[in-house]
C-alpha cells in the first residue's frame, strides 16, 4: 500500500503552511466569543456553514490547548509579534488552570470518554461581555481570517495558491482550501 501523500512545495518558514494559515483561525475564534457569542456558536457556524468537521474550539481541545498555545506563541514571536498572532488570554488562562483539552477531560468543553458533555464553566467565566454575532457573520469572519493569512503566505513567496489549498484541505480535512473559499465568496 502506498503512502497516499500529496507533496506541496513550501519554503522553510515559521509554521510552514498549515500552522501558519490556521493560527488566525484559532485566534479570531477566541476574539469573537463574548457573553452573547459562545464557543459552541462559533463551532456550530464553522461546521454548518463551512462544512468543516470540527469548529475551532473543538479542534483546539483535540490538539491540546497547551500545544496550540505554544505553537501560536512560537509563530507570533518568530514573525515579529504581529497582532493577528497574539496568543489570546482565554487560552492562556485555561492552560494555567490545567484545562488543556480532551487529554485532561476539560478545555473549552468538558469531556467524558473523549466526547463533549458540556461547555467548561471555567471557559464560560472567561468570556468578555459583548454583542452576539449570527452564524453567517461568524463563519464569514473565520473564513476571512484563513483567506487573508493564506494570501500573505502566497504574497511572501512561501507557497503557491494550489499548494496552500491542498495542504489545508488534507491536513485539516476541510472541504475547501482558503483560495477555493475566496473564489466562492467573490463569485457570490
């Protein structure tokens, strides 16, 4: 049986393609949540409107909040501390409380036998007050974060559009890559 891998051409840069393009997805999600926009609302919007298998909070819990936070911090520092990569305080506070995701039984959500049972009350307490976004607004902002970072990756010569789309689709199991979503949104 073959390896079933699809090679992509990418320069050796912090985060390469996937970790780099996905960072604003995770950071934006955390910036969008507030007292009236929940973790579940963002995850639901991404799954239902974007067709992704997991929303950003579910995905961060799977990866491990400590691991995800460390990757964000490393890329933030390596790229000169751009605001779009600034590690969110929400994730930092959860990591400090030992809420590192599925492996700890709690992250943004609580888990039993690897399945979500509820939203973590410690995570809810970290929500800022603010106005709710509807699902369409949430997905638009999340998709835009991916597209804008993908455009930067290409403009810097790190990779070409087709390789970015392939890498994101295969690594994240997303139905589309950022440039496919961009083309779809500009055609509408």
